[in-house]
């Protein structure tokens, strides 16, 4: 029976049960390329008219943080580091591991633009342009596959990029992947097409874009699948499971690195209900049912849900399930769910319950564009487009023009200075998530203290300090024969190495820990901090013990685990034929090495025999 099931699954995997469409409604490659050109022009226009709002409209969110990621990546690329681990334009060149926990794959083109122009706001607008263009492309393709209507897909593709226009918010980065996510679920549930690769690729890219958004979309996808439980089969569940496994393999570089770093120290982010940058008491507070509906940030979504519920008997099944899923998500942010308990689980990473409904406008717009009356769909999209123009480009380009222009000028000046000399001026570490649990947040915002060595000045002299990208060098002179501890201006992460020259002798960088007192343990328990028995000193900065004078160099090097993870991930993303050819080449190389080793051994044995004889 199991054999028959596997054969059936593999047969479906090969054939995919492709639906044959009529010639009038088929989406040929040439047609899709034509649409892609239209969307390219559209994305350029939207980016142009939204240039100011893109860079000003999200200042209260994490705009500065994501700008630091672009500028930091640009600095890495300038120094030939194409797969960086640390960002040195943050925290005064002390090296912040944001790149190890936030995937950079969307930022390379904006970073190159910044390198070429030294205009940060233009680089960020290119980032927004890529999101707009990518959303239109994936939105059109996915909705066409689900509705079999070019017109409906075209309308959805135009309105999707401006539905959630806060480009400085981290969750917006995954919007181009959302249509593909639901299409990959739809094609298994409704079309019985079991090839797992599309969903696997989406899962991998989601994880390497924004982890919190991935969890939100994971919960949303689970609800969608459960609502379609009457159509589930073992084949479909196996396809989803296979996609998940393959997706995790395709994320090996990120996962291996993440696990290695989180096992090496306890990060501040591991404190679920933490007290910075917001007071812990305001985190994960549920809404009332009334507030969840009336005060929802995107009111058009509520209107679409109501229309969907009223017309639920006439719309397609997939739209009905999307509407019901959205309604359940809306209620999940309220006191109907025991958030007082759940906030201490992994769900507490959301910080506020409304994250669960942040993408809700996309779900309901997708449902509407698939099934609603076409005139109603056009009316909804015209309203949304007008709402976007008034609340974004018009507001910041006209109503707040002077303040916006000043903000953009300051943003560009700051970015260039941080890029050229982060020792003097740098970006903030935002929520301090990837600093040690024991970090003092005020210290991390004091540039003078971040740049200082900490050591016993009566016993040690440090001279000729030179700091470059991922390179800290100095001469150390000991005034006695006793080993001396030196805390260097580098945040410690696993991978830091110390190189000793000119007779210098010392240890490898590490964090210095101190046992927690009984009072501190009680305080940790009361605040529900992670269960630890010691605290990091000096904010988790790297420390070395030097026992002989000389020259010291500190630099970050990729670990063996990171290299293994990246290798697996690269191989997983390669096309199957390329992997097969690569395997053949490696096999031939291996055979050649074995053959050579045999000949060398044979030659050595014969030489020994001649000598003995």
C-alpha cells in the first residue's frame, strides 16, 4: 500500500496534473513578459511619485534600522565582503550581528546603488521599487493561476504593492512572497499539483527575509489549510511536509548560523517579554472585539470581509476560506484568546497581537479579486489607490513638504558620515535584540564608551590602535609578567579570532561572565528572563588575556559550521541538472585522487622493496 502511494505521488509529481486552459485564457511566456514590462513602468511611476513618502512615511517604524542594513552592506561590498556576518556602521564600528539574523538577499542592489550614488534615500527608494515590482509580478502570476482571469490578476497586481505602503517596516519585505505562498498552497489543495519546490523556495526566502513575518504567515497558512481539511489527503499532507523539509534544507546557511550563535550566548531577544525598547507591561495586550474591528488600521479590509460574508454562498470556495481565515485572524488579536498565558510562549516574539492581522488586507483583496463582481473589485481598488495617494505621496510631498525635505537631507548626510567613519557617527542598534542578555542599553548608545578599550592602565599600555573594516590592530605592552585582561571595542560573537605577532601571546576573544547573586536570580525570575546562572560583563564585548607584549589583531572569520551551512544551501538552490553535473565532476576528481593515491602507494611500496632487497 505504501509503495502504491509513493508511486502515485511520484507520478503526480512528474505530471503535476497541469490544467489545460483555452487558447484565449492561457498565459504564455511572451504574454507574461509583456505584462512584466507594464509592471516595470508602473513600479517606476509609483516609486517616483512616492519618493518622499517612501523615505519619510515610515520614520516612526524601523526605517533608520533598515537603512543601516543597506549602508552596512554597502560598506561590506566596498571591502570585498560579499557575504558579511557583521554590520560595522552600527554601534560605532563595534560590529553588530544584524546580518546573521536578517537575510540580506533583497538589499544587494540598493547597497550597490548607494555605493554608486552615495544617496541613501535614493538607495532606499530602489529597495522600495524592488518590492513594488516584485509584488506586481508575483501578484499577477499567482492570482492568474488561481482565478484564470488576466483582468482580475492585472487589477490585483496593480493594487497589491500600495496596499501596505510602510516601506520602513520590516514585515513589508515579505509582501512579494505572500501571493506565491497562497498559490503554492492552492495548487496542492485545489489543483492537486504536488511538486513541492515552489512552496519550499517560498518558505526558504520567507525565513531569510523576516522571521517574525514567517511565523505570522505560518500560523495563517495553517489556518487556511485546516479550513480546507475536507479536501486534504495523505498525498497533499505529504507534499506540504516535503516542501517544509526541502525549504529548511534550502535555508541551511541561515539556520546553521542562527543555531550556532544562539547556542554560544544568551541574546537579549531570547527574553520574550523584554523591557526594551518598550515597557514589558504594554506588550501583547489583546484588543476588545469592538476595537479590533472599529480601530483596525486598514478599514477597507473590514468592508471586504463584510461583503465576503454576505455573499459567501456565491463566491468561490478559495475566496470564502480566505475571508473566513481573515475573520479568525481578526478575532485572534482579541481577549477571546488567552494572551496573558500565550505571551510567555514563542508567540511573545510578536510584541503586539496586531502583527497577526498586518497582512490581512492582502488576504481579503486576493479573495475579492478572485470572486467578487468585477465592478465591485474595480471600485475597491480605485478607493484603495486614492487612499494611498492622499495618505502617502500627497501628505508628505505637499502637506509636510518642508519637514520631509529636511528629513531626507539629514538622512543622506548621516548615511554618508556613518559609511565613511562609523567610529565618529553610526546607526543605533534599534531594539538591541542581538546583543547579550546582560546589555546596558544606555551604554550601547554612548559612542565614547563603545570605542574604548577596558584594561588596567597601571599594568598595560596600548598604542598604535588602527581600526578598519573587520580589522582591529594594536600594540600592547605589559609592565609585569602577569597576564592581563583587555576588553576590546568589539561585540563578541562566535567567529572572532585574535592573531598575535611580534612575540605577543594571548587567548582567543571571549565574553567574561560573573555568577548571578541570589538577589539577581530573584530579579531575573520575577522579570521572567531566560533561566541563566551568570551574566556577561562589559555588555558582552570581547575580552582577551595577554601574557606577553607584542602586536594583536582582532578579526571575524566565518566558522566551520557557517561554511557547512552555506555550502549545503548553495547546493540546494542549484538546479537539479547542475547538481548532477557537479556531482559527476566531483566523482571524477575523487576517482582521480584515489587512483593517484594508489599509484603513489604502489610506487612507495616498490621503492621500499628495492631498498630492502
